[in-house]
């Protein structure tokens, strides 16, 4: 009796893109990029990753069960980018998620995603409305207490150890230990330019001081005084 060959289970495909726009408007897109880069630099060197608009798959074997958070921070995983993020492979769910919300995404952000992130155990969920279309204060965060979200009233991200504030149409982050702001790319460029200018000015002042010393030595030599000999004698004493 012939034995029918066993069939291999079909490999499940988890797409990394759906062809949809990354963000609704340029303002939302820029807020996403800035938040992503600021947090990426802040967590550099740690066992953590920051992903932007990548698919988050949360049910193995069900590729349609996915969501694409605007920015998500995951701790205790290998650093670096991912084409998508599968919770069962990484062993961690995101600790913090930021959504750049708008009037058009309000219902999904406020209800579906909030409920999903709550069920997944995401410790903090932040909604940032850069245009102030439906969140009057532009920013509203939720922190997991037990199994339910509670509004964040202290402006702090506990997992990130940062204070989160609104700065126009962007988010601003401040270190809890020093109070210093995490600079956005444009501010970093300005700081680097100012540092370079200050170094150049210091070098120029040093060159001018050395020139003045040399001119003084030449004047002393012109009247028969050897400034180097006097210095050597003082050193010997």
C-alpha cells in the first residue's frame, strides 16, 4: 500500500508594508520622524529599539492581526531596526507607544488601538494631536495600572524616565535626572555649529596670545635681555 507523501505546512507571510501613506499630513509625518530620532539617540547603546510605522504582529499564525504604531519603544531586545515586529519572536511587547493622532484617526486611536494596547500590556500609550484637532491640550497619555489604562497626569513617561511636553507641533522630551532637553536634529546641528565656532574662537585666542608672547620676547631681546634664559633661571630656583 502506497503511503501518501506528507504535505509541508504553508509558510505564513507577514508583510512589512501595505502601501498606505506613513502619515496623514506632513505635520504628522515630521512629528513622527522627530520623535523616532530623538528617542533612538536617547536609547543608543542600550538593549532597546525604537521603531516607526512598522507592523506590530501580536498573534502568531494570524498575519491580518497587526497594527502599525507611529512610534514604539521596546526594551530588553536587540537594538537596531526591523522590517516588522513579531512579539512571539522577540519575547517582548512595546513598553511605550506614541500615536500622532488627527480628527480622521480619532476613533481608531481613541478606541480600537487603546483597547488593543491595553490588552497587549503596553505600559504607556501617548496620543499626540499636533494640530489640536480633537485633543485640546494636544497631548494625552495613558499608563497601565493593573490591566487598565489610567490618564497620565504628571507628564512623565515612567519606562523612558523622561518628561514629555508639547513644543508647538512637536513633542519635547526632558531627562528626569538632569532636566535637560533631548535635542531634535535641527537643535543638535545648531549646538554642533556653536561648539565648533567656540572651539575655533578659543584656538584663535590661543594663537593671538602665543603671538603676543613672542612679540614681547622679541622686544626683550632687542634691549639685550634673553627672556628664555630668565625663565630657565626662575625654573632652576
